[in-house]
């Protein structure tokens, strides 16, 4: 084994990729490291696969020219992309050529977080991991190893860990993203929304966006449909403290005071109910508790809401009438990254109730009921039973309506050892230093671990604290689990290798098979290789493996997804109805109808910080991608122009942000603009990377996650707020 300091590791990285660059004559970007395919390969080769630049997972076609990865574009057969990719998808070639990619398995030497490593073989890495896992199991039980993960690539590693006895597995996509939304809709309609959301923007007559930045978040199919909605000139209503791209296309922009969304939603409900502008037939046939709901919202008049939100009561009333006029072909968009203020399940439930008043559930132009496709599961051994509760939410007592694991709950169990010690973490493709709020708590929890394994393609910040770092290939170099998609029509998508790994990286399924053998449970991975596994599932479903490999996508049968197509509505709530008044919430001591409560105000001289996304980046995952980095290297802090003038700040000036707890950001440019409220600042999330191995992205811009030291926890399902912090400005010398 060879001992490597951080500096030595970086030198080896540069030398390896430098050699790869010299081996090819094609350099898409000056100085960019390139690994070419077989020297004998000539001409253009295409491979159908699906993207992993974000969770949307659009089908695409990769082009290889003379053995070198050339471009990636949409697959016209794919219902997610319809032949078109977003900027991040087309920039996927840059992920393959990223010079900062992890290349070899690394084991930590010295103090955790000092980033001193020794490069090891894969066998040595798995031996190290297995020995420490077995020690934890002997002392505490297998439940004391937990996992944080994101993405479809984790499927087989997750399976091996479950086969060994791991029960605590969580993804930030629940408590830090979509969980409050799905729980709010489940409490109302009996089912969540899934991904992608079944919004029939294609046929809607009116679209209402509340903090949903279509055109900036680049959810591909929705953005395509949104563009056509703009072209059709339907009324679009945008509620946002910032004049976003979506707001620039809207008939009505409501620059709401941050933290008061629920006041507006309840006022809209008041207008619909008191003026009789709701779908009475839908409510009568499918609803329950409407009278008590109506009595509750009677107090929330537009005039009352105006004082809370800063909006004109006439505008509140006019927009409610506008979207009611188009029911049921109206969508109050449920959003996605909705963990803002700590009461987000109730806020999302209010959005669900407004959609119910529109009668748009299962209706054309509203929220259709997504269709799927069935593929038989491969015959794998059953997982061992555990007599211990889940660590994040023991017996459902902490968060009674959480239907997935809560990441911060696992972190808390690691910190306090209750209900039992958590001594090992696996982290797959998730930079939890940025995904979870208050990274000081994450760092403290890490110090309590006996084992931290990070599996990723890039040296994320969390990798800097790992005991073992395992370098995975990018999605363009591997097979993964089948994608069985839900939408207007179900489909199957295949991810398959386009290129060989440029160094000693491996796919997740291969890692899982090696780890299973080291743990003494090889029987949990009974197939020879991933192609055997995938082809078995595809052919058992009655489809052609060869066709799927060639085309990348197989469409399922068309099924009714709206009432207009013959769909019969059913609601999997306790009452079997749409629950305007929720008995299950009341029984647990929560508000059966959402209630408005004020949130904390900014201290004097501070501004509420809100965050969002850029069309060319996916949070912290793409900042080092040389193609996407070239489009946006750093973020800016949006500040109202009048406020900037009062503070003596000029557009383009560098400043630092300091939050209410004294935490400072790296330097960031001021974007002085009239497109934001005077009491609010805005940052694109994911910048200000803190791992020096990410050389091109290191400390570029302000890291919003570092400023998120305070958070509120949603008592219903454990979601954590990201807009509970306030910042002021520190001028650069």
C-alpha cells in the first residue's frame, strides 16, 4: 500500500489524466483531460442510455466518434425527454471528462477530515470495510450501520446492506426535498405524487406556481410543456418573492413576503368557498369534512392575508377567481423542493386542498393519475428480520406521518446513541454536508462513527471525512437497475455503458457483488453479472432484451389516466374520500385543517435568505463539470437595487454574507436588481465547494448550506427548513 497526502493524491490525479489527454488527439476543451476508447475504433457509434445529471433521468443517445465520447442528446422514443435534453443533460459529456474525478480506492490515514489517504486495491478496500462492519455487528448489531443515498445506482449496494441486516437507509430527497409535499397530498387524496409529478401542463387552462421555478429548475418535460403553455397564452400565476424566469412569463406575479405562503393559500380557499367558485359536484361526490373546512377558512379573508403577505387584497381575490374560472383544467403546482419553513406538510396540504376545490384530481388539464409498467422482480433471498425499531423514527412516534426514513433522524440517533448506537455510515452519491442543514451537527455525528464509507464519482465534501472512498464510474460507463417509469404512459428505460472507465473506477453493482462476498453473503447476488440480471427481468416481462439495448426505451400499454378517458377515481384515505377535514391529523394532535402561524422576522439589518436552482447545475453535483462550469462558475446574491443603494453596494461588487449566528460565506458577487423584494436575498444552491480536490469549483461563490445553521423540523414527517436563516453583508476590503 502506498501512503498519499492530499498534495500527493492531487499530483497523481493530474498525472493520470494528463497521460490520458496525451493519448488522444481530440480535446473538446483546451487543457481538459480526455480518456479515449480503443485506438482501432473508427467512425461514429451511438448508444441509448438514460441520464443521471438530475433525478428526471431522461432518455438520451450518446455519440462516440473515433473511440472518443463526443456528445449526448435526447432520445426521441423517451417520454421524459421527447428527444430533447436540458443544459445539464447535454453537458453530461463533461462529467465523463471531469479532471477532478475520483480514480482509485482510498483509505484514510491519520485524523479524520485531514484528507490524508493511502491508495489501495479494491480487494484491500473491501477487506477494510468488511472487517469494520463485522466488528460493529458483533458489538452493536447490524442495525448500527446506516446509509444515506441518492440515485438509482445505489440499488445493489443497498440490497447487499439490507441482506447483511442494515435497516436504517435514508435519502435527503425525502426530508430535505419532496417529503412534505407527498405527505400533504397523501393526507388529502390518499396518495403522493411521485417523480415526476403528474401535472398535465400540456392541457391545462391555468397554471399556478408557488415558489416553483420552472425554467430554472429544468425539470425537462414540465419545462417543455410550460414553454408550450406560454405559447398558448394561458393565464399563468406566479407567487414568488423574486421575479423569476417563470414570473417573467406570467399574467400575474405576486411578490409575496417569504414565510407567508400559507396565509395566501388559505385566503384563496376563502374566496373559492365564500363565493362558491369550487367544484361542488366533485366535493359532494368525493369529499368529506367540507363543512368544517369551510367554517375554518372563513376567517382567512384576502384583507387579513394582505397584512401578512404584503399583497394587494384585490390581487388575491382576482387571482383566485382567475384560476377558478378554468377548473378542472387548472393546476396549483405542488412543487418539489418544498422544505422551506418547518410547517411545509400543512402548506403542501393547503395546496392539495386548493386542487381538490378545483376538482382536478384525475382530470384532463389537472393532475392525472400516472400509469406504470410491471416488470417481474429477480428472485433474490429475503432480507433478515430485525427486532429493533428504525433509528430515525422509532415506531413512528417521533414523526407520525413520515412514510420514508428521515436523514436528520439518523444523524440525531448517531449523536445521542438512541434508540441504539449508530456506528457506521455508508454515503452513496449524496453530499450530506450540503444536503442536511447545520453541517456542524453532521461533523459532530461523524466523529462518533467507527466507519464512514463514501461512494461517489467526485471528491465531494463528505468524502473528505471518509475512512474509505470508493470511486464509482459515471452513468455513461455502467449498467444500473432498470428504470420503470410512471407518467402518461409507463415505460422501461435501460442505462448501459457507453465508454470504459478512464481509471480504476467501478460500477455500483460490481462493488455490491464484491462486498457481498467479503461479508460472507455471496448468495444475495446470485447472478453472474448485471446483464444476466437485467435481461432476465426484461424477458420475463415479455419484452426483447436486444430491442431495449438498441432503443433504450420500451413503452408500456396505454391506460386511462383521466376521468375523461374512463378512469374511475378511488382515494386511499381512511375515509375513502378526499379529506378536507382530516380526522387522522386531529387524532394525533395536529390541525385537521391547515392553520396559519407567523414565522420569525429578520433581525434589524438582516434579510431572509431564500434559495433556488440554476438551469445548468444540479445542486453540488455539477460544479466541477468543465462544460457546465464554463456556463456558470459561481453564483450571485440577488439584492433589491434600492436596498443595495442604501447599503452602498454596487452591482457586481464582491461581498461576504454573514448569517444571524456569525457564520460567513466565501465572497460572492452582488446582483443588484429590481426583481426581488427589499427584505429578501436569493442564492442559487450548490456553490462554494469546500473540498480542495474540486479544484475548479473550490470556494467559487457563496455556499448557502454553510449559512443554513438554523432550521425548523416539520412535526408531521421530519422535513427540515432551509429558509429559516437571515444574512447581512460584509464588504470586501
